[in-house]
């Protein structure tokens, strides 16, 4: 069950956090994983760790918001393995600020990666999935509960993740009859290096207090773990999810149920 044996998967933002966890789970289930990250050193570290456990992994350095780099990366995957079966759009950035605390530069930086990046990677992924034989594949977009509900002082991040959900639905409907499934995962707060960086930048000297607040805002009383998101991504990538497309899978410890 949930085997990815022989599948070829590209995961963006795979150098740490949720992307790293997804890459590890996919490799454990038999996929050849290509770890995309703007920081090659980070992706290479994870790839080497997977290889040490006899997994199949290749690191790729590219910027998801750069059209030419995305095209080159996907061509590299196909050149090496002949096809692309699973694309996970995980790379993302954030900004802390409300409307008046968000500059045009802040807005454009977040939208460039979180919305434009998903658009470009999905477009080139779909192009390849339609061209290959047999045609078809799976796209999984990592969105957020912030795309579904308002989160204090997360204006551009929430807007970008709302865009990811809209992209997910459109892709799913447009290609449902052509063998391509597209779904989104909407995590609550997950304890990752991304979150630790947010704490360090915004609450220096008060990280422990703020970390406890992040734990407490989920009804289960803690932040999520990257592996908990990765197991959902494994299900969505597998043949067992063949009837699932256009869906936002919420994994948030009950946050949005309040």
C-alpha cells in the first residue's frame, strides 16, 4: 500500500523541513527523488543521506520563480529518468506583516516564490506529463491553512497560499480527463527550520515563549511534524488516491475546526 516503486518524483524546497521529509518518505517507498532547492548544499546533504540508506536521490539547484531554471530542471529529470510521475511544489517564503506593514517589495518577494513558483513548476510539470508515454502524473501543492483562514499579520503569505489553492483547483479540473491529478496539502504550523528562522528573526530573546504560543494555537496542543505532512503527501502521490483530485487536505491539529 502507498508504494511509489519505480516512480520519478521532483520535490521543490527539499533541502529542509517538509520538503526534506517528503523526499525521504518517497525514497523509502521506492521512488527516485529529485531534490530541488535554491541552496544546492542543503539539497545535496539530504540526497547523500538518502543514498546512504540505499535510496535513489539526486540534488538539483534551481529557483522555482525563474522560468528558464524550472524548464532546465525538469528537462534534467526527464533526461536522467525518462519521465516525471510526481511533482511536489513545496518551496516557499513568508513575511510577517499586516497591510500597512507590507511593502511592495515584501509582497512581490512572497508572491514570486509562493504563487509564480507554483505556477511555473506546475505548468512545466503538466507539459511533461502530457507528453510522456504513458501520459499522466500527480501534482501536490503545499498550501497552508493561511490560504483558508485569516492569520494575524500574514497578509502576503495568506494571499499567496490562497492563490495556490485556486491554482490547484484549476489544474485539477483542466486535466482531470488526461491522467493528471492535482491536490493541495494545507498544514497548520509545522515545527521546521522555517519556523525556527521566523522565531529568531522576529522574537530574538523570546523564542521559547513564542514557540509555546505556536504549539498552543492548535487544539491538539502542539505543532505538527514534517513527517506527518510527508505521509499525507505519500498517500496523494500513490495509486490509492486515484479518485482524489482538486482537494485541499487540511492537516492542522484542529486549528481550522475551532
